[in-house]
C-alpha cells in the first residue's frame, strides 16, 4: 500500500518525528511511505489544513496514494478538509483504540491526528502504536465481529451517499480557487512523488498544467 504523509504548517517542526514513527511501523509491514511535506517550518511551500484536504483528495483520487496520514494541531481541521473531498473518508485518530476501530469499522482511506493537543512525553510511541493498529493485518473485518456485515453495508451506503453529494475530483479541482490549488501542490518534492505514482490521466494533466503555469510565472 502507498501511504502519503502530509504535515501542515503549524506542526511542521514535528515532521521528522511523525515521519519516523510512520516509517518504522509501515515499511516492515510491506507498505511504502511517501512524505509530501511539510518537512520543516522554514519550507517555502507552506501547507494549511485546508490544503491538506486538497492534497488528500488529489493523491487518493489520482491513484498516487492508497491511504493518507495527515493532521494539524487538534486533527479536527485536517479531518474536515479531507472529508470535504470526493472519495475521501477520513477519521480522527487520537489513540490506538481509535486507530483499530476506524480500520475495522469504517475502513476509510485517511486519518487525521492531533500533533499539538496532547502531544507530550512519549508521543512518538503513541504514534507508532496507532499506526501499528491501523496498518497491521486486514482492515474492515468489523468490531464486534457479529456486526461485520451491517458495518460493511453501511460503508457502502456512505460511499454511495458521498458520490451523490460530491463532484468527481477533477471537476472539484477545476472549480476550486486555482491559486489555492497551485499553492497546495507547490511542495519541493510534490512533482517527483506525484507524477511517479499518479495513474489518473485527467487529474495528472490538470496538476501538470498548474505546475507548468507556476514555473513559467516564476521564470
């Protein structure tokens, strides 16, 4: 599974801690981790929690990622922004129980975590435990087991409901503020990671036109 990590500006100083905790758990389980930034508070490309949501929508709908790990100070803002995107089902994960239950009951494709609220001593151990509960073994098996069937049915209903109430991702990208979108994809490693992994041609072409326009404007 391709896991994308996205860190917003207020928590960029913790980027290395979060990335290390995710990598040390996910890679031995056979997953790949792609860090889309931010990498440090001084990064030229600054990501807000709203941009986190846009990036999650782009990466998941384009096939560049199978799962997104993001967050902000409380985790709430990034969760709301992610869930505003077509095809993105993001849960708020604070502790390992949240991670386990989200994986087994909701089986979404993104999580948002608080990287300021409650982020104290041994916070990196909590992160590792959360990622382990989320990424080891099979997800979507239900909890408790006797409710697995109805849980799977409700996930399908939710996906159908979201598809009915949201545009497709390409239409959404064309409709949003293009300056906001350009800023969201301006990260120093975004192009290398995204174009190497994305499979949806329509989304790829739209993003390429944006980064080409930005490059021409800066030339």
